[in-house]
């Protein structure tokens, strides 16, 4: 008797699996072809309760950054409470750049300047701070380096070919890049992975790093304005749900204790 080999049957699950594998390989290949060496981010710890850091961050942000960026996630009038200072003290020390106290914080750049020089307004800082992690923001702010090939003369380690000028040059001094052979959109290229000091600024390195950290703390606090409230309310709300679960379980037990099962019924269905 000869053994008959049945023709190989293609199982539908095997077909689906093969298609899925093929799709994931081609996606991985597409991803690999645009791979870019990503420089390490500088770790940072921010403390949203640190009012001194928030005040310092607000001072620098409202005096340096709003020359170009808006910060539409907040109004001047909501800042004093967040910074732990009175309205009068806020107006005296930080001020509103000539805007009304109850205004949303907008860029101070007049539309004519925008049209003549930048064409597109830099993105809103609230949006930027929601999109990036504190470590990314901190690395970005501390990692501008001299690059004569750029129109502004500077480039940035975590934002290649950035259009923002190095507004910190007077404080931090200039920096030179630490380059390595890496990938940019899949092609071999020299990639900056860090910076080294080139000239001295008016601040020491530690002072500047603290200033950058304070700016990140302030931006993060504005962009996540309900975070502290969420941490405060979260445990109570989870506790409430746990309590409700226990009560619901007790009610369930109570109801089922009173339900008559078919064994206990004096009329027997189907008998
Ligand atoms: C002279 C105008 C100017 C000033 C002042 C300025 N910026 Fe910018 N900033 C820009 C421009 C223009 C861009 C857009 C860069 C691009 O898209 O290439 C930018 C981009 C950024 C980004 C990256 C946003 C992204 O798309 O991910 C961050 C973060 C940022 N700025 C933070 C700040 C902070 C914080 C300050 C204040 C210390 C500041 N900027 C001051 C012009 C400015």
C-alpha cells in the first residue's frame, strides 16, 4: 500500500500570519531607512512646588521667550497665584510687557516684523511644552552650538537646522559641538551628540543650568496647569471607586441571599 500524500493545505491563520510578518518587516525596513542617530537627553528633575524656580522661570520666559513665542495656555492674571506672589508684586517684578493684566500671553512681535523677517510665527510655547518631555526641553535649551553654515550662525543638538537663534549666548557663552559619525534620515552623516564650552558667558555653567531648569519648570507648569490638582484629587477619586466597589459587592450579596434558587422553590418547574 502506498502512502498518499495529500496536497499541502494552506491554513487561513498561516496566511494571515505570513501577511502580518511581511507587513511588519517592510515597515521595519522603511523605518530603518529613515533612522537618525538620536543624541542622549540630559536628565532633569523638576519640582512644580518650588515657587522660587517657578518665579525665576517666569521672569526669563516672559522677558526672553515671548519676544517671539506666545504662551497662550495662560493669562498674566493667573500667574501670581501659581507663582505664590501678590498681584502688585507680580506687576512690579515680572510685569506684563505692556499687555493688559487679564490678557492671554501673546508674542510681542508686531505683525509687520513677522511678515518682514520670519513669515511664520514660532510655535506657541504651551503647545511645545506639552509635546516634549522636560528632559528634551532642557537639552534643547542648553545645547545650541556654533555652526557657520546656518543663517543664524547656530544649530542645536536635539533640533537639527533649528531656525531659532541662540538667545542664551550672552548668558551661557558660545558652545562647540561634539560630533560623531552617525545616521541622518538613513544616510551616514556627522551628527552632533553634545556640546562643549567655547566662550564664557555672564553666568557660570551651574547658574545657567539652573536657569534653564527653571524655565523648563515654569513651561511645564503652565502647559500642565491641572497636574498638581490631579495628584491631589487622584487618590481620593480612586478611594471613592474602591469604596463604591465594596458597597456594590455587599448589595450584590444581599440581593442574592434573598433570591430563591430552583431547589428551594415549592413549585417545581418541569417536574
Ligand atoms: C528671536 C526669536 C525667538 C526667541 C527670543 C525664542 N525663540 Fe524659541 N523658537 C524660535 C523659532 C523661529 C523657532 C522655530 C524653530 C524651527 O522650527 O526651526 C523656535 C523653536 C523653539 C523650540 C522648539 C519647538 C519645536 O518645534 O519643537 C523651543 C523648545 C523653543 N523655541 C523655546 C524657546 C524658549 C524657552 C525661549 C526663551 C528662552 C525661546 N524659545 C526664545 C524663535 C525664538
